[in-house]
């Protein structure tokens, strides 16, 4: 069957074949606002079928927080027949929501009637996620399938070439038929003259001539009928080809991603859609010109050699996140692209040109570079912080050791003075020595806390466990702390004897720290209660005060190193924010837990647990 009688592939189906191999996600909707096509890139990204996505099915993949905003933008642009761009999160095949940029443009028929919308999406999630730390931008499936796009476009060109060859053949047949008709007319004239002369000689010959003329007329009529049919077929084929070419060009030119076709080794531009002309910063006059004439700035950027290699070898070339410097508005500016160069073949199997498809990713690449730079700066800052932290910890350890020696001497002197002046009747002396003893004890506890933190950071803190009576330790610590205050009454509410296996000295320091905090942050005259209970071989100790309380936002940070609650009430209370941190670390070393419950203006209760064995 001749090519003019073969059915042509519908124009929109040809574009769908091209769209299926584009390096972006593509959708098409009708005049009813419903989507009826999604390309392979979209379906591979979402992991869903065409039946699941068409109509309103695609909205199931849009993040619920973005759906109403997305539909509002789409419907508003649709009613106004306007181009639109929108960012939203689309569910990937692995269930992860990824940010995409959706660019939609209105479609029109050859007669100028509105036909719906066509849109393309680019995955930008790799960058947004990287701003917190990391992102992946374009699915590798799109890159792999771009060759199919180029092969389908090449196939379309082959169909057009075959149709043109068939038209040429029909034209030759028409010329041949017209020649035969002229020859037949000439023969007819000769035969008429001959038969006219012979008619005068013989009536029998006249009859034969008439019969032959009738046969000749039948041949001429059949030949004319055949010519009329061939001419009609030729005109129909020409119209179909012209309409098909116009529509496929219209679809390609309105595609929201760059497409260009270059002919010959010199790369003469025969097709460039609006997207690629916008990238170049050029107008419609680029068609018919050489690629090197339009973009001379690419001569030192390997683009020309890439195109020539594709044309001469037939091997497609693909690039991703490739920097290309282009002159726009008279200034050489850097851009980044994912692009492909694919050879185009004629019906004889010879390469006649190269097709270029691309997606601009400049903003995404630059954003990713900024994020990576921020990450490097953050890593350096963290390293600097860790270095300063190590220096500070070292200083605290050294300073604490240096302070402990004179403090020990001072404590011994106070003890000697207390012994020698025990019979003194001067109330100032006895009161002063008691206060001095309490302050030395407080200073000693503070220095021991710094030393323990230093040991903890260096991994040298030792937990020396032993069996002891927790209730007796509580009595001892309460008596010791009670000596430092006359303004608060500490009550031990639990009296049940209980043995634990733990580091007695360090558990004592935890109790002392919690009681000291209760005293510091409670108004004078308020009660402080200490209690414990045993559940499932675990003892839970509680220290409750009637102080100013702690706000909810501070509770989770109480046990962080050097953290102090800042308020008008705590501004004049001394402390370094190490006591609770050290207490928490000691309890953790015992496989226990520590936490606090509080209500601002009512009071706080601090808890910790210890295994009995």
C-alpha cells in the first residue's frame, strides 16, 4: 500500500510520545479542567498508573497542606486563560513528599479555540531538603528515557520524509500520465485523419475506425478518471501533512521546556520553541541561522564539540547540572542545565541533524551550592565550638584543682579556730565561724562539681558502687543542708529503711544539689518535702518545693550543661548551671532517670530513680 493511503499518527499522540521521554514531569488537561494525560516521567515519579492519575486522581498525591492553594491557583489561571507557576509537595513513589515547581500554559487549536492546559513540573526537593541538610532533583528515569523522545521525533521525521518521497512519486506518475494523455491525443488526431481518408475508400473500414475510436475514447476516459483520483489523493495527503506539521510544531513550540532542532553538521536551526529562545535571550529570527552564529560565546565551552560528536558518531550526549555561560542583555551570565543532544536520521538511515532538549536548573544548582557552602561553614563553626569547649573544660579542670588546695587549708583553719574558740561567749565569733564553715562547704561543692564535669568529659569519672541505706543518706544530707539555712524547713516524709547499690558519695551530691536548688528558688519560710517509694525493684526519690516554679519551655532544658532559667526572680540568684547537668549524668551512670514537674507560681518537684540492685 502506498504511503499516502497509510493512516497518520494523530498529532496529539505524536506529542505524547515526545513528552514521555522529556526530562520533566508533564500533564495535559482539557476544557473541563480535568487532566487526561501524564507522561512517563510523572507516572515513574509518583509510582501510579495513568488510570489512577487522570481526572482528579492526581490530587491524591498533593500534600494536604498544599492542595487547596494549588487548586485555587490552577482554577484562577484556567478561568483567566493565564500562564501560571506554583510550588507544592507531590508524593513520590516511595511515599516521600517532594517539592516541585509546576509551570502551566494554555493550549489552543489551529483555529484559535481554547483546548485546555499543558504543564511541566521540576523536582526541587533535593535543594529544599539540603537547606536543612540535603536534596535529589531530577529522576534518573527521565534522563534514561530522553533517547526514546529523540527516537520518536526521529520516527516522526522519517514519516514526513517518507510522505514527501511518496508525494514526489505521485507527481512523477501524474507527469507520466499527462504525457501518456498527450500521446493518446496525438495518436487520436492521426487516427482520425487516417480514418477520414480511408472512410472515403471503404464503408467497411469506416465501421472499423468507429469501433477503434470508441475503444480509444474508453481508454482516455479511464485514464482521466485515474488522474482525477490521483490528484484528489495528492491534495488530501498534502493537506494532512501540512496540518500535521503545523499542529506538531504548535505543540512543540508551546511546550514548557526547551526544544531545538539543528540541521547539518554546521547546525542550522530549523526549529526552536519559545522556551529555548527565552533561555538564549533571542527572538524568532534565530530560525534559519547557524547555532554558532546565534551563540558564539559557546565556542570555548565544549558545546560545539559535543554537537559535532553526536552528528558524526550517532552517539547521544547527556549532561546534568552543566554550567553554560550565555550572553543575555549584553552580559555573559552563568546558567545550569540538564540537557541532551540526540542524532536525527532520515529514511535512508543517514544522520541529517541533532535534536536538543533541556531543563534549566540554575536556581536549584545555585541554591544547592549555597547550602553546601553553609554546611561547610557550619561544620567549621561546630569544630571551633568543640575546640573552645575543650579549652574551657581544660581550664575549668585546672582552675578547680588550683582552687581546691587553698580551700582545703582554709577549711582546716576554720576548724582549728572553731575548736579553740568553742568556749567563746562572743555571739559574732560563733556565728561568723558557722557561716564561714557553710560558705567553705558550698565553695567546696561547687569546685567538686567542676572537677566532676571535667572528669566526665574526659571519661575519667568513676562510679564506685556499694551497699548503703538510702534513708540514712537522706537524713545526713538533709541535716547538712539544713545547717546552711534557717529560713526553710526540710521534712523527710519517708522513714522506711531501704538499701541500694550505688555510689554513695555521688548520690549524696545529687541530693545536696536538688535540696540547695529548692532553697535558692523558694521564698523564705516555705516548706521543702523529701520522700521516696519503691516500685518494681526501683526506688523513686522526690524533692518538692513551694517556690516560684518553672515555665514549660524551660523544663526540657533544665538538665543541659550551663543552662540557667532567666527571669526577674532568678536574675540575682548565683549559679553556673552545672549542678543539674552533673546530677543528670550521675543518675544516667546508675541506669536511672531524672526529671522535673513544675507549675509556674506554685512550685516544682524533682524526681530521680535508682535500681535497688
